[in-house]
C-alpha cells in the first residue's frame, strides 16, 4: 500500500457512499402531499376539534406536521443530526 492510500476505520468515505440511505428519508416528504391530495377524504365536518370542522383542522394539522417532517429530513440528510 502506498503512503497516499487509506484503509480501515479512519478512511474517508467517498462522497456518494451514504447517499442511497439518505435518499430514503426523502420519501417522508410525500406524506403531506398525499394526505392533502384527495379532498373528498377530508371534506367533512365530523369529527370536530372544538368549533372547527375536520376539513379545517386536518389542513392546519398538516401545516405543523409538514414543518416537523421537513426539519427531520433536513437534519438527517445534511448530517446535522449528529449521525455523521
């Protein structure tokens, strides 16, 4: 082995070596789209959340859920989640 080659635990991974695993997390971004894609599924009044019909609170809940999913996917895919 020449002095320029590295092997073992201290070896620097190639740039795309973790990409396929990280790309799986992007599938979570489909959830908000799918959950609000078909209005007949949630275009109803019951169950009510206080004075708000299901139609309104379902959409509002997905705003919050989407923000959480986006934050999670960002941290996992950029390595800022402490896993690198």
